[in-house]
C-alpha cells in the first residue's frame, strides 16, 4: 500500500460523510503502519457508532502499546460516552494488554470510569493474578456501585479462587452487596456452593437472588430443599425456575426419590397449566417440572395445555418409559406441533425408530417429518406407496426418498420391490408424487428407468420435466445432447435443471461431445435460476480455461458469480481456487463466502495465507465460512498456520454461530494448540455441544495436555474437561477390548 | 434416510434467515433451526445438502413450490377460534354497525384478515356476523391471506381439531360445526362461503387495490423487521376505506406509533382508524 493511498484513506476518514468514514475505516483496517493506525485511533471518537465499531474491529487486530494508551485515554473521557465505550470494547479485544489497562483504570478517581472498567473485566482467559487484582480493588472500593460491579467481575472469572471473596461479601450484611454477590456466584457456576446459598431462601430480601443463583448453578443438591419449600406452598416463578434447573441436573434415581416430597405437585402444577392467564414463564417451568417428576398424566397435560413459551419442549423432559404414552397423547390432537416436538427431539438419535406410529397422524407435515426421521427400511413399503399415492406436496419427496433406501444400504437397483414402486409412480400421472419418484430414481439405472425418465421429459408439467432432466443427468444412459435439447425448454426451471445436469456430468469427468462452456453463456442473462445454473455450468465445462473464466464470472450478476465460485470446489480445481482469492474481500458477503469455500480445494500455500485472513474478516458469515472450510480441508502442510489461526479465533470470536464452526474445525485439527483456547470456551456458562465434542477429540489425541488444563481450569471448564477425559478413556478401553 | 440425518449448521441456517428477511421481511428466530432442519430434510437430501438447497432457494421466485416449502417450515400458525373476545366484540358491536351505515344499504363490507394462519380468525368473523344476522342479509367479503401455502390449504379445507376450538363454547360448536372424520370439526359451508383465502405476503400487497372497511393484522408485525413493519403499516393504511379500522395485536401497537393512523378507544378495544 502506497503512502499516497494511506493518506487518501486518512483524508476520507475525516470526511463529513459518515458512509465515507465507515468505508475508510474498513480499508484502513487492512493497511499496516502507524499512519493508518493514527487515522483509526481518531475514529474511536467518531460521532457515528458504526464508524466507531469499524475502527474498534480494525484496531482489535493490532493491539499495540500505542493503541492501549489511546484506550486508556478513551476510558477516562468523561464527556464522550461513545468514545469511552469504543475504548472499552477495544480493551476487551486486547487480551492481556487490554486487561492491564482495565485493571489500572480501577484506581481512576472517577467512579464512572471504575464502574466501566469493572464491567469490561475480566476479559479472556483470566488467571489467578486477575482474580487477586479484582478482589483487592473490591476490598478497597468505597463506592457501592463500583464494588457491586467488581463482585460481578469476580463472578465472571469463573475461577474457584473468586468464590471465597464472594461468599465473604454475602456475609457482610449489606443487602446491595449481597444481591450482587449472589448474582456473581450464579455467574461463577460452581454447583458445589449451592449448600451455602440454600439457607438464604428464608431471608425474604435475598430469596429471589438466591433462587436465581440456584437456577444458574444447576445443582442436584438443591432439588430436595426446593421441593420441600414447594410442598409448603412457596411456589412462584423464581422457585419453579430453580427447581426445574435442579431437577434437570439430577439423575433418574434421585428424581424417583424426590417425587414423594411434594405430594400435591400434580394438582398444583396442573392448576398452573390450566390457567392461560398465568405468567408464561411460570407455566413453562411448571410443565417441565411436571414432566421431570414424571407425575401421572404429565404427557396429556402438556399436550392439552400447551403450547408454552418453548412450545411443547416439556415433552422432551419426560422419562424414556413415558415415550409411548406421549406418542398416544400427541396422536389425540390434530395440532402437528406436539408431534413435531417429539420428532425434533429424537431426530438422528437411537430412539428415532420408536416414533414410527406417528405416521398415522393426520398432519402431512408430521408424516413428512416421520419419513425423514426414522431409519431407512423401517417404514413398510406398502405404507410408503400409500403416502406417495396421496400426491401431497409435503410428503411425496420424503416418501419417495424413503422408498429408495432400506436398512441394508444396498443401492436402489438391488431393491426390486422399491424400485418397481418408484417406477410405477414415475410412469403415472403428473403430480408431486411423479416429481418425487423421478427425483428418487436418479439413484437407479436401467432401461426401464431410462424409459420412465424419457416419458417424463415430454410431460406438460414443467415440475415433472425438471425432475426428469435432473434424473437424466444423474444417470448415464441419456446422452448429453438430449440434455442440451432441454436448454430450449419454455420453462426456466427446466433450463436451469439442464444446465445443472451438464455441470454434474462435467464434474464427473465425462466427455461431453459437442458441448462447451460457450453453450452456457447465453443463459447468463436468463431468469435468475437459469442464470445461476449457467454460471456453474460455464465453470464446470471450462476445463483448462477455468481460472480465467472464474475471473470473468466475478464481474457478473451476484447469482451468477456466487454459483460460479461454488462450482470450484465441486470441480476440485486448485488453480481456479487461486482465482477465487481475488473475491475474498468482496463487498457482497455471499460472494466473499463463496470465494472462501472455494479454498477447500486450494493448494496448501494459498490456503495457509488466505484462510487466516478470512478468519479475521469483520463479517461473521465470512469468518464462519472460513472456519467451515478449514474443517473440510484435509490435513496438510497448511495445518500449522490454520491451527494457530483457529486457536486465536476461538479466544476472540464474539459470534456464537461462528464459534460453533470454529469448534468443529478445532475438533478436526485436535492438536495441543487448541487446549488453552478451548479451556476458555469450556469455562462459559453455556457452551455449544461442539465444545464438548472438541474437548473429547482433544482428550483422545492429547490426553496429557488436557489433563494439565483440567487441573488448572475454572470450575465449569474443570467439570467439562473431566467429562471429556473420562469419555476419551472409555473410548480407548472399548477400542482396546475390541 | 440413510444413517444420520442431514444437519442444518447454524451458519447455514443464517443464510436461510437472511433470505427470508430480504424476501418477506419475516424474521425467523434462531430457535427455529431444528424446525427448518426437520421440515426440509427431504428437500435438502434431494439437493445434496442444506447449503445446496439454499443455493436453489436463493434463485427461486417466492411463489415457487420449493420456496413455499421453506415458508411452510418457518411460519408458525398458532391460533384458535374466538382468540380475542374483546376485540371480536368491538368488531361486531361497534365497528361493523358503523361501517355498514357508511356502506349504505347496498354497499359491501370488505374485511381482510392479514396473516390469517389457518383461517380461524377469518372464520370467527364470519360466525359472529352470522350470529348478529348481518350475514347473509348484507353483502360481506372476508379475505384471508397468509405467507404459508400449507396454512392457506388448511384454511380452505375449514376442518379443525379440538385445539383450534379450545375457546369455542359447546353451544357454538354444535351450531356452527359438523363432525368430520378423526374427531375433527368442519365449519358449516354457509359460514365458510363468504371467506376467500389467498397465499400472499403482506409485503407483496400493492398500495392500490381493493379497499377494506376493517383490516385485522394481529401478531404479525412482531415477526417482521423494522423496515418491513413500516412498509406493512403504510400498505395497510393505504388499503383502508376512509374511516376504516385496523385491529392489531397488543404487541404490534408500537409499530404504528408514527403512522398516519389515529388511535381510537372503543368500549371494547383500542383500534386504529384512518
């Protein structure tokens, strides 16, 4: 980047137009050097919050001592709350250096500054020294609000060392501090302190705070005392939330032992469910407690009095033995939602086969969900034929795909009864059933399939012709020239299917006599669906010219260029992937994402350079695409560069969905670099399932490093590491024994 | 159906959320991910993956069957007959008599249930108009529109389960419904006759077209993003006859604070008037 360019950007960063300044901030973020840094620092005081956010994002990637010092100035700016907030946001991103500034600000004369600093602490990966510093500041703090903020910061460290000072604050007798200490103890998340909180339930002023903390601690120990209080009539929204959390964390045996402690539970909870005017959160928790305690009639009560705030999710809390009863109950109502809740709960799980009876539900939505949920081969063939014959657009495709597979996993050509049923429907009258049968027959081969597809190609129904073209392309018997004929079909969806078909044939490496990428060009200005398919077809058919054509596609309409970029991965062309790098910073996020995904097939050096940059993009969707692409790439030379980038991103990623993708990438990489950042993730109050999976993968491959992490981790991470290590040990034992 | 079902990753689900917001203004909550995964499983398998299915949907017109499947998957139609008695009372006892006077003896009363889900609200209006003997004596047209093709199909069938009739008295059940197979209830044909259903997004409504005496748009605006909300309020206002009324859900009220509509306090409800 030339100095002239940087100066131009700095001038634009001072423009009167906010959009100009916002754009300049984005570009300055990618420019190295002090001049660009100074311009970004000036933007921390910008009047427009979006510009400040961009400046923070840009500076977050280069937290130099100069940036740290500018943050300290911002933090102390009593006149400009926006400036102060930008400084705080940047300090949070600044890791240990940012934390040092925040800890220093705890001695600022202004209570507002001290409170702001406390609210931003502890930052990522707080160690013992951070706890000690915050605790010391809390001890000397005279302002009650600042002290309360410090107690909350102690709770957010999640460390065991923070618990003693919080318990001490609880015993000081100052109600304001006690309430905040309870909140912080809930945040710290160590269920072992539940017994210290339970006695506070008798203090009317602290009861709500104590129950809220117990709801977050999720300790099974709280189950018994809370049930006794409920039995004594102390039932409200706070108690039921805490009771639900305690029961959810208890084992089945414990639950069975607890049930007799509240003999009136059924009547009390049912009364709450029956009253639609009652608080929605209270009714929801009541439904869950009813299910957890396995009280008689729980299933029917939930189905009859729902939906609740979370729909019919309480059905998931029923014990396994009640599954059949729940099935009967959801079959008694025409509303599909309760049935769908059961199906969603067990999709992909070992109990999915037990949901087959739901196929008789009157709702087509439920039937389709059953067909997509239960394992292959479980639904009898005649039932599937019946569903297909209903010609319902909701169920037809699910039924046809279910017909196309059985439990053996044999190809459709070796399943004569299923194949015959699909052929019969594919040769029958037009309708959703015929479309679906043709889609499923794409998996089969043979002259009879060819005849059915050819017959469908001349159907008056464009949906049938579209399905026939797709099936023809998947098979090998119908020549490419016949698919080319379909390019002149009057329906754009059929033309699009033909273009996709040609692309598919090219991806399979087939020679397509007389067909070239030029055949797709005319469709680039067709209807959007056909134009996008044409973009993909041009790239697929381009052969050696692919890199150049990818570059040309990048100046086409969004639908075309995105489809063209997406095609690169399917062709596996590393040279074309190199051409996609130019689109990584494209202003359209979908184009940038498609370019990132193309890097799945890029050469190692290209991937090692481009993917870490994409992981640091300011757009969440681009970062997610980068993480997913890293997870898909095979292990290779680029692994160490990508591993370091994923480790850094795990610590700084603010977006939960992107974090999940990063955790999947971490599972695939699973080297020791991941242990420390993963410990940070595991110390959060709620973590995605992918975090536990990553911990288990790491515990299998790097058990020593994980054991070390377990011994020094904050309370929540300690428990999760312990579970992961135990699971890894179990897996190893089972592997040895086999 | 082979092995583990296809998964809809959170990041791919966001693409679906963005697509729906851009096309329809409809904001799909994060909690609906599993729902979309389960409802579109067959389509995703046929396309290859949820990402590839998104690639197809991205270029599909909104009225295509495939896009309709997406809309069916995300639009929640939780409603029932006589859901808001106070509002229905305001409609039948205060608004309708006034609008009939404005229409004149031969005039038509035009009513629109925007975001009608499976039709319970539109049919509730028809029932109360019959109970007040306004129907069939006067000319009344009731239009119900919804984004979801599946909801509209169910509304046209006019067959309901006990959940939909949870707030319907036994007398009304006996008088206005007949038994249908499977323990269901079918609305009597004369009550269904004045009601017409169409699959349409409120955002696709032209600013000019049939004008209505009463528009009911309850619990719809809360599912829309800010920009879509303003557009909808603008369109609804432009489609009212002079002096016509808009009835919103309690949580929708703030959305019209800045519009040209006037807040009117009736004896039974608070409504908006042009």
